[in-house]
C-alpha cells in the first residue's frame, strides 16, 4: 500500500502530525493528512463506489460485467472482485457504519444481508461472488439465487454502470473536501490513486472533475439524482463550483 493516511483531530499537536508525516515519507509512503470522521477519506469514497456496485447487482447486473466495466474504466480490479478480496462481512460492517452516519445517501441494498447470511464471506471462506476451488476463478452462479432476478441477469450497459459507480466516488470525494476531511484537492487525488487504485491517467477525482468541467459533472449528477435518488444528491461544493465557473485545482498548478 503506497499511501499513508494520517488521521488527526482538533486536539492533535502539529508536532505529532509532522513526526508521523516525516516517518511516512521515510518509509517510502505517499502521505496525506485527513480530519477524523466516519471512513476518513479513502474508506468513505470507496464505500460510496462499492455501495453503488451492490445496487447494480440488486438491479440485475452480472458480477463479471461490473468488474469488466470498471477495469475498462481504469481501476486495477473490479468492485465485486474487491468485495470478495476484502471480505463481504467487512464490506457489510463498513456499509452499516456509513449508513448510520450518512443516512439514506449510503443505504445498502437489502439483498446483501441474504448474501452474508448464506455464509459468503469472500475469498477467505472460499465462498463469495466468485468460486475459489483451485480451478480458474469464475462467477459462482449460485450467488445469484440470493439476489432479485436470480440467475437471469440483465444485459449490462457498461457505460451507464461506469458512470454511476464513478460519480458516486467523485461526489463523495467532493463532500470530503467540503467538510474539511480533506485539506486540499491534491490530497484527494493522491489518496485516491495511491490508496484506492483510482485510474492514475485520470489524475485523481479532482483532476478528473476539472477535466470534465464542474458544470458537466453537476448536470450528470442531477440526472443521476433524478433517476436514482438520494445517493446522487450533488455535493453543495460541486454545485457552487459549477455555478461560479471555477475548478478544484488552481489553474497552472
């Protein structure tokens, strides 16, 4: 893990932050300093992204289709593979914490409880959304029996799926900056690339938003909000940035 995320509170001494940051750099880490809060930065942005992936599963998307969509977008692994690797039980615990703190915006789909109750913890239990029997990894079709629609998976619109998962990530990143969890857009980009595998050629969530244009990003979020509800309510900072014609990064830096 090339990232070190140092979490501070209002009572953390500057000397303690400096000592931790210096140590992190000395052991070869990319260091960011974030304010304490549920999920800090990286886990919180990832939770929004992963939550949207599980909603797509709930709606009938195929497991491997979602993974192919996001590796094509530029992530090193797809969201369902990542959920199996981290542990479905861990993902469920994080989802509950996020839902408790952020309400409807982070509400998980109900079927994930059935998946967990079936003993599917992911790779560590050799039971997840994929098989782990020593042969070539493949989708465990029996997992679909726990989801709405069963094994009849819908044809995936990869571009629409990419948009939903990516914009969930982008919006949560902007909320973290707005709330002071992040100190700067630069920290958000470094944290996402080196901590979460956000596509480096996109420059991180804030460079990517600047490339898209805040106005275009806001229009996309408003469309997603109208279609999918509270999970896509645009961050007020994104709204202000778009209306004022600004960028997140200072031009030329």
